[in-house]
């Protein structure tokens, strides 16, 4: 996307009890989220951003879903 625009990160998971979305630039969870949903993001610097959703299921097994967003000037 071009700098100043927004993008929507979406996810869905089955057999999960909860999910967290992570911002790969800062390396900490943005928020706890449901097992499906979307989040509008507006990165402010021209660079690559990696968003990762980690979902916990039965027995605390973790599934990971990741996507990369490239912001250009």
C-alpha cells in the first residue's frame, strides 16, 4: 500500500479458544482477539510490516498465521 493508506488484516480459526495478533515490527501483541475477525491497520513508515495471529486450542496447542504488508512512499 502507499504511505498514509490503511489495510485490513483478517483471520479465521477453527477449534481455537483465543487468539492474539502481533505486530512484527515491535514484537509485542497488539491485542487479544477472537478466533475470527479483522483489524484495520495504518502503518506510518515506508517499510515491511509483518502481522502474525497466534491461536491457542485444546491442550494449549498453538497455530500461527502470518501476513506481510509492504508500505511504499
